C-alpha cells in the first residue's frame, strides 16, 4: 500500500505543479474575463494543496476496502463531511464572505482530515480484524 501511495502522490504533485504553474494560461483558454481567470487561479492553488490528500484517500481507502474494512471509511466520511466540511464551508464561504475559495478551503480541510484518519487506521492495523475469509 505504501509503495502505491508513494508513487501516486509523486505523480499527483508533479501534475498539480504543472497545472499550478500555468493556471492563468489554462483559464485563458476558456474565458477572457479577468475576474474568472483570477478566481480560477486561486482555486487551482487551493487544489494544489488538496490533491495529495485526495490521492492518499483514494489509495488508502481502496486498500482498507480490499482488506475488508469498508464500513470505517464510510462512517468517517459521513461524519467529517457533515460535521466539518459543511459547517466550515458555510462559515468560510458565506459567513466570512470568501465565496467559492472558502468552500474549496473547507473541501481541502475535509480531504486532509480524512486522509490523516485513514493513514492512522492503516498504520494502527485495526483493519486486520476486519479481513474477509
């Protein structure tokens, strides 16, 4: 699992770096509106920080599911999405007025929290008792 996590994270960071470096040029392909280009550039920066966690979630949750531990990631996902991401998205996006970047920051926090929890689950080996016969 760790080898897959390592290689997928390296590839994700490499691709995300390229997209981040050329974010304004990429958005310029789709629009001439400077406001949309600036907003998109901010979202891409947030996405750059978010991507390693999302990759970790995909790899680790797939490994846990393959080991027979499918219920834990679902329960954690529900709790974190509804208990952390949704209130944080409202707080940042609407209440503090950050708009779309605030919602993406909440999504980034969600992915990182879940990724850390899943990584700890794998390292603690608590999934071993869930293996299917």
